[in-house]
C-alpha cells in the first residue's frame, strides 16, 4: 500500500514536471511561430487568427525599393564579412592553438573583447571613429565593424576544431616536404571542416543579425535590413515586418538544419 | 618548437654538426614565435583599431569638459536621480531575468539531458530555433502578443479571465518578458551541455545505496550541474546589463536602461562626455564580473557556450 502511494506521488510529480516543461517550451516557441500566420493576414491591423488571407505584405516587401535595397545591403555585408573574417580568424585560431608563447594567451582574451564589451559601447566608439575618417553610412565601414564583431565567434568555433585535431599529422606532412601552408590546406583543413562550417554560420548570422552598430553607423542607401526593421518597429507596426520576419524565420530554420547536419556529419 | 625544427631540417639533419644544434633550435623557436604573432596580427589589428582605441577615446572624453580635466560626468551619475535610477533599474531587471532564466532553464535543460531521441530533439529545437531567430523578429512577435489589443489580452478577455486588458508593454513587465525570451537559450545551452555529461550511473548508484530521488538530485546531480548554472548566469546577466534592442522596443521609451542612456546621449544630445562616463561605468562592472568569474571558469568557456 505504501509503495503504491509512493508510486502515485511519483506519477503526479512527473505529470507536473512535464506540464512545466511544456509551458516553458511554449513560451519559447510561440513568438517564433505566431509571426508566420500574421504575415498572411489581409488586415492592416493586427488580428489573430487572421480573418482573411493574402500575400499583400510579401508583395509590399518585394515591391518596395527601400526594403529590397536594405535586404541587398544586409546580404552583401554578411557575405563579405564571412569571407574576410574566416581567413583572418583562422590565422588567429591557428596561432593561438599552436603557440606556447605566454603573450598569446593574453592576446587571445583581447580577441574575445568584442563579445564582452556591451554592444552599445562598441557602437558609440565605432560611430565616433567613423565620423572622423568619413566612413559613416558607407558599406566599407559597416563590413569592417562586422568583421571585428564576428571574429571572436569565428575564433572560438575554429579553436574548438583545432584543439581536437592532432597537429602531429600536419608535422608529418611538413616533414615529407610540404610547406606549412600547403600542409595546413591539405591535411588540417579537411579534418576540421565541421568547425569551419559552424564558424561560417556564426560569422554570417552575426553580421546579418547585427542591429545596434548598424543603427549608429549605417544610413542613406546603405541602411541594413535590421536598421530599417528597427526604425519601422519603433514608429508604427507595419505588417510588412511580419512578412520579412517569416522569411527570416525560414532562413533560421534552414540554418538550424544545416548546423544540425554539420554536428552529426 | 623542436618539432617544427625537426620538420624543417629533417632532410639534411646529418650534415649539420651537433654543436650548432642549440643555436639552430633557438633561432627556429624565434622564427616560429614571430610567425605565430604575424598570424595573429590581422585579427588583433581589427580589434585594436575598431574597439580598443575607440574605448580609450571614450575614456578620454569622459574626463574632459570645456575647462579641461574634470570628473563632473562621473559625479553626475551619483548625483542626478535619473542616472542613478537607470543604473538601479538595469541591475534589477538583469537580476530578475537571470533568476527567471535559471528557474525556467533548469527544468528544460534537465528534461533534454535525461530524455533521448525524438523528445530530446524536440526540446532542443524549441530552444535553438528562437536562438537563431533575429532578436528583432522576436521583439516584433512580443509586440504583437503583448499589446493592449494583442493576442494575449484578446485570449484572456475571450476566456473571461480578465475584464480589462492588462498593461504588458511600455513597462518593466514587457521588458522582462521579451528580454527573458532572448536570454533563456543562453542559459539552457551551457546547462544542457554540462548536464549531458553527468552519467546516469551516478544517480542509480546513489539510489541503490538507499537515497530518495530528491536527495540524489540535491546531493549528486545539483553539485555537478552547478558550473553550468554559473556559466549561464554570468552570460545572461552580463548580456542583460548592456542589452538594447528588446528593452527599447518593448519598454517603449519608458523603462530606460543604461544602454538607452548611452544611445540617447550620443544620438539625441551629442553629449559625448555623459555617454562615455555612463558607458565606461557599465564596462567597468562587466569587466569586474568577468575578472571575478575567470578564476573559477575560464572566460573562453563561458563565451564559447553560446
């Protein structure tokens, strides 16, 4: 009898725990999912669930020169940021992994600073520097700032790969006559591919997602999607945002799948 | 780096007289060190020029007024009510969000780490999908949900739970709900990775020795999960302190945090001195926290948990 009471109690706490977990998961996932049906609503004002369906907000997005220009700026910036921060970050991660110099440990912390310093301060600092050298509202300035912001993510992701890689393999290749660069490209790089893929994802998403620095330094024809979205959200809630958000959610879903595959493979 | 030397000199190793080996090794090590520093240089250059130098300049600005050196900008933080209140509110909200994210993050990380296959994956997807979704998109979703005529209020009204719409925006409630949503994955992911490594055998061993499940949980599981809680909390708290986007959109200009104080001083008033002083106090607090925690958990591990 006693055991039965104990079991019943256990079952009850189990049920309660499951309900709790489900509630927290709903809190996490509902905001991501609710945007999608809203984007197909016919109404100008928010209503959920929508009474009539339409694609008008997607048309509004794809037919607006301003939104399209912002999307283009964001994509170009993200691609160039990824392409530049990967080799720079790889060189740094390689040096951190292979060197026993004490000063490199300190410099490693310096390279992680963009992750530690509050983004609002970075934005203010970069804004000031760019104002002096005339890089405000320029694509170059935006890309440079994003490279700096992406570097710590790239370095951490690559270091994780390099630390699990046995460097003596590269030594062997070099002792057989390859120069260091070729040995790295032929032996090391293919074996740390998963960490390269995740570094790429991190660099790309860091740039694509970045809002605060872009808010300060991007402008004119070179406004990013995030800056336009932020301004639109602050002024009035335009349902076009729901359409853009749905597209971005689809993009993150694809990224999650790619990242998941990458982890397994 | 003797290995590097070996690799370089292997073909003609026999032709060199042994006496010069020490010299050659030292030379090789110097060369190795130089080339490693050179590899680090481009990344370092970016961070120094676009981060460290601007910070130094902000520090300079903060102690500079028209009459030269002055600490007036710092004094203002302690003297003027609005500055002091802003710092207080920022700490309060960061603390609330951190505590809530422990309370909410622990159960789902626990469930994900103890379950397998489909259910574990489902939980992780519910955490990772929002994590990879733009903060702007999520803030927009919360605007839609929390508005006066928003989804939450409509639902509660229809169900007859409330007669009046609740005010969940342009106040602390909205800021906490939206910020917590952004921070929760930062707590769950490090917690999950720590919990996943705790072997199930330990729990079974404890129970086979007669411990009740709760006692096992408290004395075996919890101490082993503690580093994850610590790493997650630090990460969440520090990001909260400087968080801008969601509090700005959901707080709607009424719940003013330190980050907004910096932004307004720069963009609206061009008051660089005030903005710099506020920003540097924030930076100082953040560094103090990182410095303190670095003795227990390496910073790189905390940041890498993302």
